[in-house]
C-alpha cells in the first residue's frame, strides 16, 4: 500500500477537518480537504484521490448527493462516510449508492486508521482482479507458439485434450521457448477462461518472501505484518495459477505446495486455520526435474503430482522452420508499437538468422527484431552476430569442432597509456565475456548462473545491467 497516496477529507466543520488532516497525515498519507460538497466534486477531477472521507450531514449539498455525484465521476474511488448516531437510514442509502464503509462520530483514532487501511486494501484487490480479467480478455497471439512446425502442432493437440480438465500440467523447456504462452493457452481454452490467471516467478523472491507471496499471511505473523494479506493462491481461486521456474522452489515450500495439490487447502503464514481454494496448477521449469529428484533436490511425491501431463517445448534451434513466421510477427508487432516501417529483413540477415543456434530462443529472436525496428536498420543485428559467432555457437560444438584459441599480438597505442587503466579494462572485458558465456550455458537462468559464478543473485543482475548484457 502506497502511503504517499492522497486522501480527500470533506467536512463542513473546520475543527473536524483540521483534526482529520493531522490524524491521517500521522498515518503516513497525504491529505487534502474542503468544507463544501461542490468543491469536493471539483477537487476529485484534479487531484484524483485514493480515498475520500465524507461527512454525511452538510449544508447546501448533503453527503448522499455528494457521494452520488462522486460515483458518477469516478466509481473506483472508495468513500468512507462519517455519520452521527441516529442516521441509520442515511447510512444504508449511502452504502447502496456505493460507499465503502462508514464511521460513527465520535470515534477513536485507531478506528479511522483501521478502516482506511481495510478499504484501500479491498480497492487494491479489486483492481488486481480487474487487471487479471482484462489480461484474460486481451487477444493473445497463441499462434506465435503454435506456428509452422510439426512439434508445435503436436503440443497444440495436447493442449486441446487437457484444457477442459483440471489436470495439473508441467511445461518443460529452455528459457525463452514460450512456456508461459503455453500455460496461458491452456487457461484461455479451459472452462476457467473467465477466471484469474495468476503468474508467480519462483526465482524472483527469497524463500521466506515467496511463501508469503504464494499463501498470504495473518496479521502479526512477522514484523511488519500489520494486517492480513491474501496470497496468490487465494487471488487465483476458481482460476489458474502458473508457477514459473518451479525447479528452484525450496524443499520447505515444496511440502506446502504438495498439500495444496492433494487437499486444495493451506494455511497462511502465521495462520492456524486452513484456507480452501479451487485452483488449477500449471508449473514450468527449465531444469531436469528427473535428475533433481534423483539427487534429492526436488520432492519425488511433488514431482509426480505436477507431472501428470508433461509438455516439452523444443528449443528454437530444433524448429528453425518457425523463424520466418516469428520474424514476420515481431516486425509487425514492433513496427506498430514504435511507429516504424521496417517491412522485412535482407537475405543476408535472414540467412544469419537461419544459421544461428538461438541459445536465448524466441526471447532472443524477439529482442533482435525489436532492436532492428527501433534503430531502423539491420547493421547492429549483423554486428551482434559477428560478436556471437566465436562465443555462443561454441556451446553447441563438441571439443573436436571447437577452434583453437590463438594468441594475437596486441597493438599498443603510441599516444601514452596507463598500465593500471589497461589492466582494469582487460579485467572488465574478461569479466563481461565470462558472465555472457555462463549465461548462455545456463540458457539465461540467472539464479543458476550466479551459483556457477559464485556471486549473489543481486550482484549478477547489477553486472548484467553494468555491461548491458540484456540489450541484444
């Protein structure tokens, strides 16, 4: 919840306005105030408050009429009504019009704080649900995945068979192959298509935060847990939850996930009672889970629960017949998005695209096309290919095929140089190329790459940004 949001106070009593302003400001929010209903209506048009605290009884225009007009302007702004005892009928009318809550005068300061927090939390949840529904209703280009190759046509056939069931699906494939699009295709063709599709990236958060993200928490569960918060499983109730990179989930969370799959229920962090949900689970991974099970890094019982139906997406290098189709799609997409006019690629560039091994798969292809469209030419793409030839492609050669490294004489500039600067530059270049090679070898699994490089995940992200390795 953003405590910098503005709360508009509308009350004709000057002392009450002053008191509420100071009180609500002490909670960490910004405030604006007015003693007139008409002024409040005008203010809403300019400051767009996150919430309105509105007195029921005011001269000229009472709170009921102000509420009605406010809802006509923006029905999404929650309104808390302030009322004196004995105005029950007016409160009922206000609630029917759309008031979010009401507080009786006189009141304790804690009542105001609790009510504001609860109303804003409900608002945020409703906005999240609406966003998820809008996402469902967007036209999604699933033909981007199920294009021309027989392998992808076979996957489409599997999706059509399992979509209308509640069966758990495990989607496997290298990073960038389109695992999320497959998951969305399953959801969009299922009986749950008009319900939420909630994505959770299991590598994005530390294990303790991921548990709170997935299952929610109770008030007081840990320091900073000021109120109950629902998790992603609750938000996905009646719909689908997509657990991306499931292979990186900590064993303690694997046990809790197994309980959800078996019983359809779980306990929030710090909770004593179970929460029951009806959620379809689709998981994805770029790891070898069979091997992880044998090595004891992934629960065998959870693996069998997830692997009821397994969909393996082939890498782009194994279905190169899709490349022309994908290029056309991304050219159209980014020409429209950036108002450009790069209609097609040259024969030379197309040949390089068909020869290249695409360790980053569709995501890497998309980034290259995006770059070409934005810059309006293919020169940077061709330059990029030249720098990749001696590095990325080596990953797919055996030892006998790999060219021998030859040490060449470096030309030293004759205009003076600093040995310290040269050493620093050489070290940075070596570090950059090492990180790039490890990222390619792990197919851009940043967590695995960080482990191989023996640095923290955050340090790796900083290095990627520093060397612009994510800009293809």
